């Protein structure tokens, strides 16, 4: 009799265990779906707000409501509730004393190198850049110091990361910067800058200080904006900012001054 009662209780508990397991699975799936839905919504909002920027991935962090936003090899941290503000830096776990961002940056850089090698071996994917053959007459030329080091930048005045990059470029010495204005987010602003009486000053004041007083919005002129867009497409430039170095290599997205200096030194070391 005892054995029969035990068997009955065990059989009766099976449906309950099944229900509990199913409920746990449903909660887990709902949480996972909710997380992916939040990521999808955040990615869509960012793409709408910054159409000229390539967002490659959005991922949760251990901090509730804070997400990693990847732009190729660059990462920022964004609140899902207020994606207007980006935090650039690293997340550090003070309990485990681990840098959570560093290993991911290293992995992203390694993957980018692999992609670059693959692209370089592919036929017809992206046109190679011969720096000295770029149409520099269609660019805003800025010379600092001796100007011996050279960079070409595809930039859009409506691009927030281009505005972040400009102070980093402004801090470089002995450099010539060729800025190709591309109208990824509309041509009115690039044309107004190009048609200004002093386009270099108009560009600098607008990008560094948000001062549009030097822009020529009243009339148009013979401008290269359409040619620059065609050039960008021909070279495979898909977002701004894109930097082209004197050795023909390129860097996509915002980088700080230390990276700029390191790349300039690297290019100078290999050039004859």
C-alpha cells in the first residue's frame, strides 16, 4: 500500500513538474526576447538619428539599461532610455577588478584585420586608394605646420562623429588635411560650406564651434559635392567619417588623437 501511494504521488507530481519547467522556460524565453527587442529598438533609433554612421552591433552590458553600441571597431555606451548621449570609454568591474571593454576591443580589432585581409584578397569589392591620385581640388585643404604628413577625410557636416573627430584633427601638427565633403545626410550644408567666401574657415568654425555665420546659404556655386559622393561610392566609402592615409589604407569612424598620431607615424615609417 505504501509503495502504491508513493507511486501515485510521484505520478501526480509529474504534471506539476512539467508545468513548472514550462513556466521557467517561458520566462527565460520572454526575457531573452525582451532583451533582443530592446536591442532592436535601440539599433533602429540610432540608425534613424545617425543615418551616416554604420552601427554594426548593439549588446547588453551588466549594467541595467546600458548597452554597448559598436561602430565597426569603435564602441560607445548608451542608455536605452535616452540614446541621445554616448559615453566613450571602458567599463570596469570593481568587484572582480576586470576591464570588461578591453578584451572586446582587442577581439574587434583582430576581426577587423581579418576582414581587411579578406577584402584585400577579394576581386572588385572595393577600389584601391592611390592617395596621390585623389582629386584634391575637390577637397577643403587645411595645412598646419610643415604639412608634411597627409590625411584625406570623407566628412559630412551633419555627422555627429565627424564633429567629434574634428577637434582631434585640429590638435595635429605638421599635417595637411584634405576634407572631401559628402552629402550622406543632405547636400544643403556641404554646399553652403563649399560656397563660403573662406570655405576652410567656414568648415572649421562650423564643426568646432557650431558657428554657421560664414556659410553661404543665400546662393549656390560650382561645387564638387556630387563628384565627392560619386568618389566615395567608387572607393567603397559607406559612412562618415572615413580617413584615408597616405599609404592608401583607411580607417572608418571616429578615432582620437592618439590613434591619429600612431597611424601617421606608422604610415611614415613604411613610406620611402
